């Protein structure tokens, strides 16, 4: 099992300036090689505190590439619905070269109605834009003098530059929540899957669906599953609770505020059941996630047992992306947590 750092900002200018946020984030990125973390990951979102400081994960990861030598750089994830494939393919090739072939590209459909509204993209086009964009970007990265006539974007006899450093292209990931079809699609496409930590029985079923589709499509191996978890690792349980719970709950509140349009009329066949999903999210808490084993907040020994239990209950995951900086977590506390987990927990998890 591999462990990395997930940077998902949920702050606004009234809490922390962009300059301060990125200065602190780059400092934490610079620790990853030393402390044994295998990846750095950042999301793409816009306009609101929930993710608004990450409109371009490729730009963030380019800066992180300059602070690291071995750490993998993962977009978690870019949004084809809001990006032209010609531009995104070029940026992927550029960062893959700058980083010496350390880039991995996660793709997601996007799900926040206010983002679709501002970009003047219909929610009803979400799935079609995603599948077309993914196919066109793969085509641009793997071939030269390629052409594609799509519903939303077309190009003819074009070679994307720079060419990717990794052949045939950087590893692809697909973000999935709780839709079995998305997990199956990721497996069919030979993509790794990045998921949110669901209740273990549900997660086991979805992971099984992904791995079955992977093998049925004839891909070698068993695929690769990543989960993302809140993390706060402190010397005492009380200190972990004091730092971890309020900041994780702040992040969850930011998600609920950003997605509230699903509860006030947003509707589309491309997102069946999202009104119920967001209603659940709106009442979710870090305390509930801890009880379900889907948030890792505690001492190193407690967290080791939490991770082992979750891994056993879901039938095995391959990567863990740790959200050490939810909400407005002070960078000093995040660094203490990152260092303590590396020192006292990672060695005990090496065999998973």
C-alpha cells in the first residue's frame, strides 16, 4: 500500500491569502521525499472556498515538481467538461517532461452545478463531455497527426506537443463516487480508480466491480484502487480530536455549501440520486466518518489499526491519499501530523 498527500483547499481570502496557502502547501510538498510519501495530489474546482484555490492542478503540481525528486504527481482530478482537449493534452505533456515522467492524470466528470452554470455548460452534457474528452486526450497523447470529430470538440491532423515522457502516456485515473457503472468503466478502460471512502461493504462491492471489469477487458494485473481519507495523527487522542475534528468538519461544511443547488432544484439524468447523496453529505460529520472507519484521526497506533481494519473490510486498496490539511488546518499542526505518521505509523503499514 502506498501513501501520499492530498491537497484539497477549502479556504477563502478571509481565512488565508492565496500566497500563504500556496507557500504552506509547497513547504509540505517538499517533505514528501524525505518522509516516504509516494504522491502529491490536487483537485480541480472553481469559484467557492470548497476547491476554489485549485482551478488548475497541473500548475500546482508543476510547482510541486520543483520541490521534489521522486514523488509522483497526480491530478485528482482534471475536468474534461471545462477544458479543451488540445490544451489539456499539451499541458499534460509539458508537466510530464518537467517532472521527468512523474505525472499521473486523474479525470473526473465534475458535479457542482454552480461550476457548470459559470462555464455555461449543461449538466445534461456531463457524461458525454467526459467520455469524449477522455478519448480525445488519450488519442492526442498516444498518436501523431491525429484527427477526431466530436460532439463538443474536433481537430484534424494535429500532433500535440510536447510529447509525453512516459509511453504511451502518463497513467490515467478515473474519479468515482458510488456509481457501479463508473467503477466498471474505469476497469474497462484500463484506468486506475480514485474513490471516496464509503462504508466498507459498499466499497468492497464497488472495488470488486472495478477489478472484475479490469480483468474481463484483458488488462494485466488487478488494477489500482486509491481512497482518500481525512488524517490527523497526533501523540495523544485528545490532541488529534482537538485539531482533526473541527477542521475536517469545516471541509465537509464547505462541500455541503458548494453543492447545495442539488437540494434546491438542480436535476439531470446524468447524476441519478445526487439529491439524496448531497442530502447525506450535508448532514455528514467527521465524527460519523471516524465511527465508520473512514476518517483516520488519532494516535499513530490507533491509525495503524484503523487503516488495517478498513483495508481488510474492503478487500484491499492499493493507495491511500491522506488529507492532512482540511479546512483551515494550521500548517504547523499539519506538518506535525505528517511527520508523526511517517515516523510511527508508516513502518508498521509497510507490509499491507
